[in-house]
C-alpha cells in the first residue's frame, strides 16, 4: 500500500469518527431528558383528571406529580455532576416548572375541591399559576444577575408549593370533600401563592456539607418522616414534610426580622 492509499484510509477513519457519537455533546442531553420527563408526568396528570375526577384518578395523579417532582430534583443534580449547566437548561427547567408545578397543581386543586367555590375557586386556582410564573421569572432574573444566594431561595420554590397541593390531595380525598374543606384549601392556595412572590427566604440546603449540625438535622428530619409515615399514615407524613419546609422559612424570617429590629433599637439608644 503506497502513501496515498494510507492517507486515504486515515481520512476515511477520521470521517467515521466524526460521524460517530460525540459523548462530550450528548451528555448535555441527559439532564434535559429528566426535565422533559417532568413535563410528561405533568401532562399525564392533566390527562388523568380531565375526564375522570374519581378518587382512584386522583391517586394516580398524585403518583404522576410525585414522579414529576423527582425528575425536577434529579435534573439539576445530574447537570451539576456532569458539569453541563447552561442557560438553555435553566430556561427549559423554568418552562417545565411553570407547566408541571404551576398549571398542573392549579388545575388539580380546582378539580379536587375549589370548584365548589365557583368563580372564587377559579380565581384562586389561576392565582397559584400566575404567582408561580412570576416567581420563576424573578428567579431567572436573579440567576442571570448572580444576585441569588446559594444558601437561600427568595420566595417559596414552586415545586415545594406544588408538593403542598399534592399533600393536600392526599389529606382531602375527592369523595369526602366538603365546603369547609374547600374554604381551607382556598386559604392554603392563597397563602402558597403569596409565599411564592414574597421576599421570605427559604434554605436551599446546598452548603450544609457533612458538619455535625447538618448530619443531625438530616437524621432528625428523615427519622421524623419515617416514623410519621409508618406509625401515623403516609398522608400526614407528606403533609408534615412539605408543611414543615414552608413553616421553616416563615419562622426563620420572623426571627431575622425580630433580631434586626432589636439591633436597630439598641443602636438608636446607644
């Protein structure tokens, strides 16, 4: 084989390699697949509840939305592990959250119990969706300006607000929904909508590390969830888990406000 034939063979090999799978590029697809899976489970929830509002349908919807929450948690972790964070992924994740944790929970809580409140129920359901979209838009702006802290979210994260709706769907079964429960669900929906657009800070738990306090916190939280799940009932476990996170942000904000006012009072006296 002369030199020209060898050179042609090398070119053909390089061409095959170029036409092959570029693993460096395809790894960007992996976190986006989890994000799209979150949208799929949200869409499946709507399909389940569009024509069937039985208790069985709501149980299936809760499972679908729980899978959507899982995919939303995993996509960010996968992006960080593979170092594939991008602006495209950020925008896609926000769009997925707006659908799966904004539109879907709003539709879900309306079909569950808020429909009994008539026009007020429609307004409260839409308010949840609107405040969720506003919260996501603010998060994207802060992320681009690099003004958001790694330790805190500003406002209740929309997946956690959706988690409260899921927990409520378990606590208030469709078949036994009463007018009083509809009013309570409406009040909770209003509170969640406000918390999403508020300045209340919620911990991200990204920098807890392996310190003793962190391990103690995780241990107590996990043990409490397991005990409530098995000794009381799963509905109470889910509701206490999401409700505890919501209350944690409120309590910490009240403490910060109290100590800030106390510090200002001491400085004004001195």
